[in-house]
């Protein structure tokens, strides 16, 4: 695995890799969810590129950028073990020079829910991913379902800016209890961690009710009651999976969103409700590609 630190070197080496090229952007602190994205990229592509960059542009004024876990040697070793060909790990100074002034606003899909809770967050996400895509020039971008509004933001950006990359959304990786894997889980107390799976149970109950066409308000109320203390709801909603506009009644396809507070930690999760045709509106079906000979 080659490790590079500048966009020019990333681009130069990426252009020598066999196509197609799969790309997995990360902020490090890797867990099994990240590695599942790498594994799928490895299955579907001739070469795989990953990035590690803790992006200050997507942290709000009350979010501790300095506290985000960092262990580059460990993360790089995990990526190399998984067969990553190229790791792009730029510095903050190289990504954002002293006169940096450009950000990308994708419009309404970035405004509600996480956009409202974390002003400026999606500006930072769209901007950094655009820069990473320009440096790596991949065929396919691999994203996790857990940060589902982020996937919608990036789909919108890719479509609107005619970026030559195909986004792929992979299903959330969970513990056996249902708790979604997240770097944030490391901050949970034993009591908060024990209550964590109740978020998944609440989302599952709402999703089942929506799929059955039950009364939406009643489904949401029942879901809220399933959350265990000391967790508290920040929001629970059923939305259109493309626009993120809240639904007024149960309909398919749909997306069930939930965010809870565990002390200072926010846990977010979601479940998609398939359409009448059985198609999942979020997760991209896996289609093995014909892999070309590795260079």
C-alpha cells in the first residue's frame, strides 16, 4: 500500500491503478463498518483507494474537533491488511490553505435534521468529499447507510456537478444487539451502551408499522416509548428517502430517522422501508464487476 499526502501525488498514483477504482473516504478511528466498505470496494473493483482525514470544516463551534480519536498507524495497518492499494492522508494545512474560501452548498436536502442540528456540517462534508474525489478520481464512491442524510447530500452534489463517479451506499454494520457501529460508541458509559440497542428497536418498530400502512403518528409515538433511559430523543421522523421531507402518512418507500442523546454524545441511526416493488430506496444492490488485471 502506498501512502501519499498531497492531492498531486494522490492523483498521479491513482491514475496508474487498474480500473475500475473504488474509493472509501474515512476520518480514521476505523471499525468493522469502515472495513465492510473496503471489503465491498475490493470485491467490486480492480483497485481500492482509501483516505484518512479528520475534516475540521464539518465540526461545529460546540463540537470538539481535537477530541476526535486518531490512531493513524493502526488505521493504516488495517487498510493495508484489507488490500487497499493507495491511502491518501493529507494534512489540514494542505487541504485548507490560509486563503481557502470555497464551500459547496447542496440546498434543501442539507437543511433539515442533521443540517439544522449541526449548522455548516454538510457544507464541510460536501466540500471535503469534492476535494477528495478530484484528488483520487475514482470510479465508485463507497458510503455507509448510517450517515444517511450525508449520502443524500453527496448524491445531490455528484449529480448537480456532473462528477464522474458512481455513489454506492452499503448497509449499516451492527453489533449483535442491533447497535450501529460508530466511533462515537467509545464515549458511551456502561449504562448508555446497555440502552443503546433500544434506538434500533424503536426504529425497527416504526419501520414495521410504516410498511404495514399503520397510522404514522401512532407508530412514532409507540417508537418513542421504546427508547430506554438514560437515552433521550432528539428527533424521530419518517421521511421521503430522496428529499428528506417528513411524510404525513405511512407510505412506501420511506426512511425512518432517529437521533438520541447519551449525555454529550449523539447517536444517529436509520432504517429504510422498501417500496412496493421490494427495492430498498437507500442501499445499493451489490453487483460484482469484471475486475481487470492489476497493474
